[in-house]
């Protein structure tokens, strides 16, 4: 049986462009109680992986220690496409969904490299500054290795 081509797929280049430009992603982890836990995060897309940082303690990291499987999502460009009937109203958008495995980084040089990428993306005025050791001790950086990446769009045109 041949797989059907899905409509409205983004190309690899388009998914990468969205991952590079999106400002906020949504990280889905699995809680100890088995329920999904979704958190908005700042992130960078570097060397084919997603990276985010935060405190070394908290529910996200507790969840990751028990189950490293995650889902990560970004979206952009959404506008409402009004129609004559409520049921025909739609949304134009682009989105990327990633399934992968998340692990905290342990290599200090790699942590600093990723922190530099995060600073360059979100606070470029601080680019090149040194991170105090106290801050580095409290900061965790997590890498999401991408196992599956899909991108979709809808622009309202048939």
C-alpha cells in the first residue's frame, strides 16, 4: 500500500526557517501522573537540535528525568480567514511538530556555546558577555534530539 501524500506539507527548508525564526515553542513532557505537561519556552535551533535553558530544578526537568520522550511545537503567521458561515471560517498558519528525546547537557563548553546562541537570539545586546559561575551552576541547558519533524501550513488557497 502506498502512503498518501499529505496536503499542505512544509518543505525541510521551510520547517528549518520556521524553527530559526519562531520566538516561543511549546514543550510537551509526560508527568509522573501520566498526564501531558505543556510549557511555553524560549529556544534555539542549532545543529539540527532544539535547545532550551532554565533552572536546574522544576517540573519540566523532573518529568524529563523520568521520561525523556518529548513533543515540541512552534507556529507562526496565523491569521483568521473569515467566511460567510461560521463553520467555513478558518486559520492560515505554519507549524512544526517535533518528537524527540530530551537530555540535559553536561559538557560546560557546549552549555556555554548554546547559551551564547540563546543570548544572540533573544538579547543580542549581551552577546559576548561572560556568564558568572554562580549563574552557570543554577542554569540547565537541555538538548532535544529530533526523531521526527513535520511541518504543515494552510493559506486558504485550494
